[in-house]
């Protein structure tokens, strides 16, 4: 049973790390990946608890009960990224409730199962379980109504995995069957999330995902295989050896999937503060990492709707050059012409920078031809909803922005957003403005 759990642990850790590594700035990928890592952590605590006794077993049991709600809560946070209207309303108290529930569940492990207090703890656990599953079901329905069918499938997978995670710690089903079903679910789950993200970004997925999987597999066999050999020939699956194997697997998998931030940290520690080496090395790593994701054939038969979708996605990634580098729009003939005009080398990062400059020019063309520097009238809406969130990088509905020391014009526009423009209207205006940007880019292509 332990070997099966170790395999599922490795799969969950790889999928979680891979999704976070694809784009750490994307909330959907980040929260989904954290949910998978939390699932791996909960599974590891259960495997270690099975081999422990005495005080150690009790401590591991408390950890398992405390962590058991985390995966579903992270997946709820991921789903909230698909529902902008509810993100601020639910997100503000979601983690407070999670902290209180985790403390209560950890405390429940202190009581004997026959006591009245334990029965009250079971009622608390059941209430928390029903509340979280009800929220997941509600989010699935909301996502299905608000977005396309692929997102509803993703939401259903969140629900299925969350439900499975809640069931197997309580022993309601045979542990081996639940772990087997969840392992299959995890592979499908990670593939669907990664495929949806690649589709939205206009990227290729197969080679990038396969390379990450093969690299993690080889590293796991090299380092984990030695520990497995010692366990098979001598020690057996003791608590210490289980902990050593799981931590070794987690270390090599996360080191591979998070190689870029790890390399940046090492560069900052090794090279001089004012040296250009860290920046140059980061640019080379970014170019190498983006090459497997670039789909050079996507623009050959692209439809107007797909062009508009890719434009909307490029605007969302305005401040993220690695993401812009993988956008098919960076391979437009218009980008090639502009690079030739300024005699720049057409490498990956130069294309991303040129695409960013092109988007900036198109956004500026949305600005009304007035002498005033800013405005909050109807004719300013398309310019405002793109310029302030993307070019300036501000979050209009964030509480932190409301108290910031901003220029007068920016403060007036953000106050207008917060007091006069509902969030749903704001995102509708952004979609309409992105359509105008896409049309502008297409017109430049025809010139």
C-alpha cells in the first residue's frame, strides 16, 4: 500500500509543481497547483501515520486532520478566479474559515472516539465537509453558467478530487481503492488544467509537459531508487525510511519544476549585485523554456474569434514577458517588420518586447483626442479599462489600491471604477476594448 501512495504522492507533487511553474503569476494555475501539493502533503501525512506509533502517530494524525481541508479550499480559490463577481466577496472570509476549521479538526484528534466531545467534533467535521462540498457544487454551477463547457469539466474534477480527499481519511471506503481512483483522477485533472491554459494562451503543451515529466521521472529514479533499494534489501518500510523517500521525491520534483526561480536565487547569491550576468542568464533560460511552448503553425489558419481571444490573453499578460514570448501574436509578420525596421535580432524576448510595444500603441489609440490627460466619461471607458490595469499594473478593486498614494488623475479614475462601475461591467468593457485592439492589429497586418 505504501508504494502505491508514494507513486500517487509523486504524481500529485509533479502536477502541482508543473502547473505553478507554467506561470506563477496566473492565479488559476497557482491555486490549482497548490491544491495538488496540499493533497500530496495530506497523503504523505497519512502514509507516515500508518507506520508510526505513540506520540509521533498522534502528531501526524493531527497534521492530517488539519491539512485535510486545504486541497478543496485551494480549488475553491482557483474556481473563484473564473468568477470575478464573487472573488472579492467569498475570498475575504474563505481563508479565515479554513484556519478555524483546520484548528478545530486538529483539536478533534485529541479526543477519544467514544467521548461526547468526539461526537461533537464529528458533527463539526461533517458540517465543515458539507459546507465546503456545497460551495464547490455552487461554484461548478456558476462556472458552467458563466463560462464554456471545458471550465465546467475542470470544476467537476475539482469537486470529485475534493470529495475523494475527504472520504478516504475517515475510512469510509477501502483506502487502496480510493487512492487508485484518485491517482487516475489526478492525471486527467492535471492534463485538463494544463490543456485549458495552453489553449487560452495559444501555446503547445505536449513537448513542454512531456519534458517536465521525463525529467522528474529520471531524477526520481536516480535519487528515490537508491532509497527504495535500501528499503527492499534491509530496512523495510519503516517510518524514517518512508519520510526519507517522500522528502527525497518532493525535493527532486520541486527542484525540477521550479528550476527557474531556484536558478535566479542561486545567481543572486553567487554573482555580484551590479553584474549583468543574472539578467543575461535569466533571459537565456526564458528563451530556452518558451521554445517548446511556441506553436508556429497556429497563425496559418486562425479565425477572427481566435485572434480576438489571443489578443485578450496577450493584454492580460502585458507585464509578463515570458508569457508574451509564447503568444502566437509575437510571430505576426507585423512584429517581423517592426524588428527589421529597428534592426533588432528577432529572438524570443525581442519579439515579446515588440509585441508589448505594439499593444501599448494600440491602447493609446483608444484614448479620446482631448487636451485633458484623463477622463471618466463614457468615451474614456475602453481606454481606462486597459490602460490602468495593464499598462500601469493597478488592480482597480483591490483594497490596497484604495489607500495608495497615487497621482490625482489615477486616483480619480480608480475611484470612478470603485464607486460607479460594477465589476461585471468592468470586465465586459475590457472584452469590448480587447476586440477593438484585435481589430486594430488586424488592420495593421493588412497595410
